C-alpha cells in the first residue's frame, strides 16, 4: 500500500516542477493499493480515493466501514466531472483552478500585478501605497510541499497601520482577502488572484483604505 497524499494524475515536469510519480505510475509499478486525495492537487471535491488491484479493492468494498465512509452522490458527481477533464491534459491544466494557478506563465502574473497596482494608484487614497515585487509561491502539503515557484505580488504599504492589523482587517472582510506577511512586508500573491476578481479586490481594498484614512 502507498499513500500519495494529494496525488497527481499528470506529469508536471513539463512545467518546470521536479519529478513526482503520478498515480498511474505507482499503480503500474504493482502496488496493491494506492490512496490519495480528491481535492488539493487533483482539483476536485474533498474526498479520499482508493485505487489498486481489483481483488483487493473488492475486499475493501465489502468492509462494513465502507458504508459509513462512502461519499454522497453530489460529491461523486463533482469528482467525476473533474476526472473527465483529465482525458485532455491541456484542458485539465487550463480548466482546473489548482493546476491553472500552478502552471501560469510568470509574465502573465507580472501583468496582473501591474494591473492591480495601477488601479490602486488611480484611487489616490492618502496614507497608503503599493508596489509590485517578485516573490515565490509554494504548493504546500502533499506533492511538492516545499517547492518554490517564481511569482509576483502586490505589496500593500500603510503609512501608520501595523501589518498585523492590516492582515487581520483584510481577513475580517465579508469577502476575506488572504495575504501574507513576509520580511516585514504585506504581500498579495497574484498567482491566486483571477483576472475576474481584480475589480472586486480593488474596491474592497479601496473601501478599507478610505475608512482607515
């Protein structure tokens, strides 16, 4: 038996990631049972997945605990929908948010950071400033837990508010904004910000900045 943690169905070395065995490769190696998550790197709903040799899986299915731990039909339908995306690797990478964020080109991230910073600057709110900075993203947990991915971030610079207070205020918004404090800087990594979210993000930040001015 082997537990892959988050697991991965595609080889990400083509996107610059270090080699990690895929679920298919582990199964093909002869392991009786392989377990991994349906969410995280796979990009589906929260679920535990068990694959492996048919006779072993049949025994697991007959265990009384299977009835208590089985997923509901809505989760199953959602998981099936995500797995169907993997028939086409390029489609999976573009359509599954986790994979799309992990593999997005660094030049696109810089453009997004500049767009956010320009819109914030256009608001001309006193007591605050922002700039774009290079940073690194981490997958975190499961596969590639400590692997650094080059990224870009928008640094928010308050004149007087402490960064810990800024972090707390942003997390407490009706639509929470989750950044991080790194080396005495508050950063919003744009790898996890979609283009469709920029307008709402800028309005939330502007409203907070005005209320604190």
